[in-house]
C-alpha cells in the first residue's frame, strides 16, 4: 500500500507543478521559463533520483521557482538519525516560492511532501504561508479563510496555523513585541501522520490541502500585481525580503534537508529573492503604511 501511495503522491505533485506553471505563464506574458531536470547521487554514490526545477522571471513576477523532486537511496548516517531512519530515504514533493515585483503583491511559499525513512514508515510535511509588504487586511483574511476551508474536513486548521506561526519566525529578531514572523502565517505541518496512521487516508488529506494553494494565492496576486507603488513601498519590500533571506539561511528545515541529502544547490536556493536590502537598524517611516504593516508580523486570529 505504501508503494502505491508513493507513486500516487509523486504523480500528484508533478500535476500540481504543471497547473501552477500555467497560472504564472497566463498571468505574466513576459515570463521567461527555464526548466531544468536534474539527477543526484546518494550518499553511497549510487543513482538517487532527482527532480524538475522551473525558474520564472518576468516583468510582473520578478523571480519564482516551482520545483518537484523524487529522491531515494542512502543518506549520511548522522542525518539519518535525525529523520528516524535506517540509513536510507525516499521522498517526493513540490516546493515553490513566488516573488512578485510589485510591493503590494505578497510573496508566497508552499510545499507538500511525502517522506519514507525506510521500511513501512512514512510522514508528510508541508503547508503554505504568505509574506505581504503592504497592509491589505482583506487579503490576509482571504488567504487564511481558504486554508480554514481546506482544513475543515480534518479539524486541523488551528493547530496547523499555530505550527506556522511558531515555525516561520526569525528568532534572532525577537523583541519586547514578541517573536517576529517573516510573514502573516498560514498553515504548516511536519512529521505528520493522521490519527489512524493510514497511508491512503493521509495521502488523500495532503492532496486535498495542496489543491487550495491556487485559490488561496492567485486571486490576491491578480488583484494587486498592477497597483501603483512608490519608492518607499519598494524600499520596505526589499528590507522585508532581507528578513526572508535571514530565515531561509538560518532556520529553514527544508533548506537543510535539501543540502544534507545532496539536493541540487541552485534548486534549493531558488527560493531566495532576486533582490533584497539590508540597512543597519532599519525601521520604516513613522506613521507610514509600512510601519502599520510591521504590526502584522506577529500572530493574529484571522
């Protein structure tokens, strides 16, 4: 049964990759798409699977990556201990990041993956989170309402939202206001097996959740991508992208997993924004919309 669901989920993420690709291509006619199939060796030097990296650049989408992978084989024994395995791993999933050029259009990240660390063991991980740069609260409600709807058959929104609020945090940026999140959250789950521990049930659940990525994000993107913006809007966006870089390089488990399993380095770091900015002790202008936006980088009830 596990082998059947592995194949089913691997097929699903490739189909989802194609659908998201078409959404991006239809939204931004200027997009240039690079499709880059890659292969890897496992820890023992044997064939270990690979993936398909798709990189997008355009006038409206500054840079984006929509990637799938299917890897298998031996892994570093020390890393294997961390994932509870027997020295081998099988994993497939989709991972994506979209960085629009317009500061009023939010960045989004999502991934959905199935991992088996050997034998009949398995777990799922993934989720989606939004990183806006302008305080359009109706968009934040839309994003979270979509994920509430996605989670409603399983009663999992509250705990997945909490996991997201606690995971996508730049802990080194904590202050008296609390732990600064990189965005406004969404849902997140890791090492997940449902209460029945049934691979078919769990596969159908994660497939169902992944179907909500397109309706959660693309209506927001289409609504905001052509809005006027000024230099201050862009400056704030670039500084917040700097925070995004900090999280991905310091805290992101997916980055570490990709590097530790001999994933393709450029495919891993395609998640980083094309441009970012760092300024000593940066703070947005007092009374600005950007100062207001800073209030949302902490847990809220949506």
